[in-house]
C-alpha cells in the first residue's frame, strides 16, 4: 500500500507586527523610565529613547521563515 501526498496550497499569515511592536515599545519605555527614577546619571542614549517617538514600520510584504518545534 502506498502513501499519497496532497500538495498544500500556498497560504498566508496575517501577523500584525506594528501592534506587537508598539506594545513592546511602551514596555521598554516604562522600564527605562522606572530605571531613570532611581538613577539620575542614566546613559544619554536611554534619555534619547525616552524622549523619542515610536517609529511605525513601513507598509509592505515581508518574507519570513517559520519553524515549529514540537514541545517535549
């Protein structure tokens, strides 16, 4: 008895990366702000980060490689 492999159609994954990026941005800003409250001589780059804005990623199609690892 043989096995038949049915070709899978191309599929797409809609991952809203800006949504996750902005929440990471808020989280990092919160951590840096909390650090700055107790460390007045914070690095200048961190001060610049706190004073800057979120940079929205350009719209487009991005190629990605997904790898799934079975747990265990």
